[in-house]
């Protein structure tokens, strides 16, 4: 059971997830030039989500038999939970850590990084079982 959970596939999911999270993280910093922190988190999550979908389909779950439109639908539904987790954790961590940082931007960066890490296992299981399901 443990070996099955910690397979090459989850390692690839982690690597592609880190890349997508980096796209998310950097785009949030850019979006902050025009939008508030909360809105920037959500817009950046969409950038990360598109990146993650493309990488997961091409690298992690390449043996999927799921139709593209079904994969996109499930991927979006699962990521709605992920975006909520990321947004909520980022706002809560930022609210409670702001007094301990010299600048607001460092607090926001740290909080966003923490928020991005939360949906990992839920997302992996959801995408494996639904978004990129293999036919039996």
C-alpha cells in the first residue's frame, strides 16, 4: 500500500506541481501590481492550474483513457477545492504573520507559499481517480 502511494507517478506529480506552483507564485507577485492580494491569489491560481493540467496530461497521467473534456471538467472541480484551500490558508497565515514581518510583501509571499502546499495530496488522489482515470 505505502509503495503504491509513493510511486514514480506521485514523484512526477510533485515535480510538475512544484513547477506549476512556481508559475502560480510568480504570477501572483505580478498580479499584485494591479490587484489586491486576495484577487491576485485567485488569478495566479488559474495560471498555475492551466500549467498543472498541461503538465499532468503530458507527463504524469499520460496513460489516461479519459476524454479531454471530461478530464478538464474533473480537473476544474478538484481545483475549485484547491483554490479555496490555497486562498483561505494564504489569507489566514498572512493575517496572523503580518506583525512578525518587516514588510507586507514578505508576509504575503510566505503565506502564499504555505497556502500553495496545502492541496497537494487531495489533488493527486482526485486527479488520479477522476481527472485522468484509466479504463480497467
